C-alpha cells in the first residue's frame, strides 16, 4: 500500500491553483471544475473547492488544523521565501532544525491548511535505509 492523494479543502479553486503552482513551479492539472491536482512524485496534493465542483457543502469541510502534511523539497529556502511573500495565513519566522535532524518550517496556506516543508537532504522516515 501507499499514500497517493491528500485533499486540501479550499474556498477558491483559482486562488489555490495559482498559489500552489507558484510554490511548486508547475501548473498542476484541473481535473474537474473544483479540483486541481499537483503530482508530488507519486502523491497527489488535490485542492478541492466543493462549491465550484457543484457539491453540497453543508457544514464547512476543513483539513484538521493540527494534522500537518510534510512535503520534502530540495529548494527549502526558495519555498520559505515564496511562502513569506505569499498570502499564507501563517509561516514560521525561521527555518529550524528539529532534534531528529530535519530542517523544516511550518506554514498554513491561504485557506488554513497546515503544511510542513522539509529539506529533502534531512527528511527522516524513522526507518534506517
């Protein structure tokens, strides 16, 4: 088994597509009126706007505020700079090194979705390879 898709709820699919395309330096793919996919080496980050997709919303659908997804990158400083200049709801003040060795920073996208960006060279999976 493997994780292949994570869905981030958004309230504006166009803004979400533009935000993540700018961060990832790739356009992603619109797969329906309210879904825009970014393939991150086998796991898809799916931005989902239920209203744009014509789905009933009912109560607000949100990604759990404390359940971060972790994205490894070989461009940590560049992503950090882009996040700082963007309309993220939150970005750490600095890139830090954790006790387990990962260099990273935490952020919340413009819709409040929690993300952690990790230096590819320091990512730790808890398993010796």
